[in-house]
C-alpha cells in the first residue's frame, strides 16, 4: 500500500488513510502533538500524556527536553517562549512573550467590539470569533466563550449580507501598490450600477460599514470619493499604477478627524455654539476641534470638517447647537429645520 509521509500510515484499497495507533507513531509526530498542545496553552502532565500516547513517562520527558532545547535555540536567551514546570498545576507550560501575544482580557474586549460592529455576515463573524477565542489560554477559553455566548446567539449583522474578507484584502493591495482598480458600484437610491476607474487610497470602517476611499481616475483630485465595500458588485485590481507624491499621501487618521458618517462634500472651517449635556461627546465626534467658553456658558467649537457629514451630525444635536460659521452652512441648517417643522405642521 502507498506510504503516507505525514501520518506514517498507509492507504486502504478505498483510497483512505489508515491512521496508526498512537503507540506506533514516530517521535516526530509525538513532538508535533506535544508542540500543538503547549502552543494552545495546555498544561502537559507526563502521566496523562504518556497514557494518551501509549508510551512511557520517560519517553514523554525526553520529548519535552528535546522540545525545550529547540525553543532555547530558537529564542536564545529569551526568558519567555520556553517550557517551564508549574508547581501549582503540576505540569509543563509554554511561557510566551506576553507583549507579543493577546491576553485573555484583550481577546474578550476585541470580541465584544467586533460583535458590536455588526459589520460582518454571520458566517464571517463566526470564523473570526472562533479563531480569536482559540488564541486564549486553554483553561480560559470556556470562560471567554460563555461571556460571548448570548451576544453570538442574538447576533444580527447589517442587512447587506455581502462577504467582505476577500474584497478588503484585494483592495488593500491596490492601496499598498498604488494600482488602479475598476469597480462596478451601486449607489444608494440608484437602480443601475455605475462603472468607475479609481485610485484606492485607504480602507476605513465607520458606523457598521467598511469603505474604500479613492480618487476617481482622471478626475479632479481635490477630495476623494467614498465607496461602501458591500455596494461594490464587481471589481478588478489592474496592473496599471497611479502616482501620488509621498508628501500628499492619504492619511486615514487625519481624514477620520474631518469626516462624519463617511460623507465628504467640501472641506471647510465650521464654528458653532453648543450647550448640550456632554461636551465630551462633541470632542469624541470632532477630535480636531478647539473649544472656548462663551460668556453665556455655552461652548464655542471650531473644527475643519467635510460639509455633508457635519450637517447630518449638527442636526442630530437638536436644540443644543447653533451654527455660527460659515454663512452658507447656517442658512442650510435654517432651511432644513424649516422643512422639518413644515412636515409636522402639515399633519
């Protein structure tokens, strides 16, 4: 029967592998098994492992010592990433460089944030959470799983249902290598999709959705356009490159300070009075804002932002905000509020 290198078994007449008994497996396979257990955070007790592998405790001890020597060669004098004996647990553990690995607390926090985003279809969310929990210490995975159980059960993703991992990864390379992408995009409210050649600048997340920030190829490059990833019906990253000087490169962090609800418009300086309960919430929304106190106790807030998004946010502050500058934004706020009042008067 044909030889199977990995499992050291053989194929049956039906083409399937016959897996040998643990006691018949080679030292190499035993050490891989041991390495997998240690890497996943399990505590190795010689007697238990010897019974599982159907070998002597001396054989297990030799495997542990050989693996310990391997780690010492690999990580040299590093005090972590080494096999140590834990007196309390009465077994061997793999000490990892804590700064380089996620802690149980960090895993739980990240999982909670990902669930709250509702950004991924259920299947993609399940994959992410399962892998994330798998990075936790073996004796803490059950606790992490239980803390996430209810939210996972009641998880309801946003309605588009589009897979995001592949398109995000492909377009990230277009960003990195400055390659022109051709996309078929369905805008909100349109019945037919449009074709665009774009110069990808970055990928961002905001308010439940992922977005591609890109210049339209061949158009005015004063401000980028924003495309929701789930609305890109088809895409192709081409071999053609675009050029942007390094001093003009797109900076996601700066862009995020200026854009609200992923709506661009014209970049402008805005000034408004705010007398709501939480000035902190304003500064969280507008991280580049400067604040001064007015004589009446209201805060005077100034920031550089894109137009359409800031209008939406200012309207959400109801009677606790007054736009001072620019004049055209002040007039736009008046017209919008009058239209809103008219709707209720008509009823």
